[in-house]
């Protein structure tokens, strides 16, 4: 339905949108998520043909927005960040104007009644737009986008200025619309995106930082196949560690094991990474049982969308597909500095792992040391 | 185009701007009618039309100042530019709305003709000739005004700049041009002089080339306006 290829927009030297590509299928609700100034609105303005792209292509229903603007635009209903309302008109006059402007062929009365009913603005139709509250203005803006039943709806922060009840209404309306229309919606409000969208694209600094469902993004970014375990060995000394590490390493599906610091007296934590395909928890349990060890804790490093969003947008040099992520420090709950246990866990690691550890220690002690 | 035209016409009258324009136009032209025609006792309306030129310089900017500047300021241009219409339709819709109001204003001269008829005889050839000249002069000035309006977000700036541009065209007259020593430059400037061209009509000469000149000015500036809107998309 919508295809975006290598979209780039430059304002002078400033790169506002840098090489974005994505596809949206029919009936999908796509959420654009990103901090202010990430390039969400610029992308949407390009999608709707309000501004042109510096390079790249946008196909709406197979029509290029720059080559066949009329045909492409006829497929789009757009609610910009600031709804394009003529303040001196009444709601009715304005909607009639948009109806004519879009050259809508549907029966006028019935269609406008429908749209007003959907957006719940029937009771203000005779009022001048200037005198409406922000929430109503926003809904008139949405009504305007719905005129002519466009197959694609592009909504730039549609719930701004609405009260909580209205937000819920608009969200359910968007969900409803998503059954018939393809919807792209932008927001910097996470729960909103999570509640409404099938798919999420996180935009940061003009590039796509992540693309997928909320779960997929969470999995990719946080490496759900990483976990932290606390295992009590037999002797309560450092020699337990080596035994446990080598035992864990022998389990098939385990890629990497690292002994962490001493959390409780004589009990250590272990970071375990699997290949992501096998669930090794049962096997680990079995090994521990056989050796007489006790599992004191098992924690999957699972981040919420909020954590991911912050992680991506707070200036970390994030790259989803790079190998570097394996050496990234995971967010932790512990408040004890890690550097004091650094001497214990040398073991039989290779050089790069050691380097990675050092990095971890450094950034942790710099960040959260008490 | 129809939708934009109807909206602009409605907006002229809901905002009151249309009434202000018509009132001032009627008041001043009435005054000119009284002093130049009735009081002088000559039934030829040409002197009245000659005096009305200066009035356009003040009034047409009022008509055109907000047409595009306000769209930009209120971001309503996003609605227009993302609608399935082309830029010419937007510009022409607005242009025709302003032009319609101008024609409504101008038709007051037929009321004056009726008054003249009651008092004496009407020189219809001169009246129709002058009316046509004024029509096309207005067509050119409105295009200039809309063009200036497309360049800014501030309607006052648009009004002042269009006023200055039209004033410059007004000042280009024979007494000024005679001081230009270079022949070629003088000839070019004379050809561009709105005032000389308009005054030809008031002297009783119906000049087709002047009509063409006003028409092509109107077309050119509407074309520039379209380019400005287009350029904004590409910047």
C-alpha cells in the first residue's frame, strides 16, 4: 500500500531524514515513534506530498507522490500536527469545503453525517471553529482527513490536546479505522503506540532505529536469549564458580557464560547467553540438580517498550544488527559497584571478552556507582 | 478550484474585509464621480477613471494581502497542498475570488452612468473603454498582490510591499521617464509603464496592446505565484 525507498530530506546541510525505507501493507496500523525533532513530521509531510524529498521514492498505492501527485494524494487522508482549519468557518462549512476540495463523489449529506458521527462532532457542526476547544478542533481535523474515505490515513500526533476519555475514544476509533484503512500514526507517547499499532517504527535522528512489532523490537534489542542466574554452589567459595561456568557451558544451546559478582555470601551471579533458539532453562535446572546446586534466581533480561525507546533515543550509539551489542552493559537492578568483583572473574576468557568486561565495568561504575 | 473560490468569497464577507473594500471603493469613486463629472459639468467619465488609478494602489493590496500569507501562517496550506488538486487550481481559485470582488466594486460605474443619464447624456464608448481598461489593470494588480502575498507569512508585510510595488508602477510616468537619458532603457520603461498605458484609455484611445500587456502581466505573476508554492515544497 505504501512503499518508501531510501527517503532522504536535507534542509541545507542539516539531514532531517536519512535514508529511510519501509513498507506498509493494506490494513496495517503503523506507529511512528520518536523523540521531538526525530524526523517524524518531516517524513509524514513527505508521505503526503506537502514537501518533497531530497532523494528517494514514495509510492502510495503504486503511484509516486512526486510523479503522479494527484492520483497519489487522492488516496491519502492527512491530519497534520496542527490541523489545517480555517478558524473563521463553521465546522459544517469547513467540512463541505474539504469535501469539494477533495472532489469527493460520495453522497454529500450522508457522508458528512457519517464522518461527523465517527468523530463525535455532530453537536458542534453549526459552531465557528475558532470558538471550539482544542480537543474538538483536533477531532474536526480528523474528520477532515476521513472525508472521501481514503485508503491511507496519515495522522500526526492525533491525540494531542485531548482529555483522557477522548484519547481512549480516538484510539478505539483509529483501531476501528485500521480494519478498513491503512493507518500511519505518529506519537511520542509510548502506551498509545503500544495500544493501537500492529507495527512500530522507531525513528531517531532521521533514521529508522527499529522496525517491527513491540515484541519483536523488544526481542531484537534486548536479546531476550540473555538471562542472569544466581546459583549456589556446594562449597560457597570462588572455586564453585569455575565448576558452574564449565558445567553451564557444556549445555547445548548455551553460547556464552560469564561469572558475575558475588551477590550473597559465597553465591555468585552468572550471565548466560543462548543461541536464541533453544530454551535452556530446563537443562540448566537439571545440571544444577545433578550437581546439588541451588538456583536462587533466574531473570530474563526483558525490557519494556519504554526502556527500549529510552535506550534508543538517549544518545546511545545503537545499532540493531551490529555485533557490538553483545558487549553492551545490560540495565541492572543492583546498586553495588561491579568493579570490586572484577578480579575474581578472569577464568578462561579470550581477549575480546576481557575487553568487553572492562568496558562494562567502566561504564557501570561511571554511571551508577554509589 | 471551485471549492477554493467559494471559500475565499465567503471569507471576504465573513471577515468583513469585502465590505470594507467595497465601502471604501464606492466612497472614493463616488467622490471622484462628483468632483470630476458632476461638478465639472462634462458628461465624459474619463477624468473620473484617471483619478481612480491611485485608489487601486491602496485598495488592491487590502484585497490580496491575506490570500496566501494567512494560509502559510495558520498552516492551512497543508490542507490545500495535500489535497488532490494542482497548484494552478489553488492560485486561480484565490485569484478569481479577488477578481470577482473587484468586478463587483467596479460595476458601480454603471450606477453612475444611470445618474448621468438622468442628468444628461452618457458617452458610452468612453465609459465602456475605460471600464475595460480598469478591468484589466485590476487583473494585473491583483496577480501582483497575490504574488507578494505568497512570499510572506505576514499579511501587513504583504500589503505594504504590494502597495510599494504598485506605487512604483504608478510613478513611472512620462515626466519621470523623460529624464532617462538612455534611449533603450527609456523605451523599455515606457513599455512597462502601467500608468502611461492606463491613461491612454482615459484619453480615448482603446489600445489592444495595452490590454495584452495587462493580461500577460496577470498571467506572469500568477505563474510566479505557482512557482513560489512549488519552490516551497522543494526547499
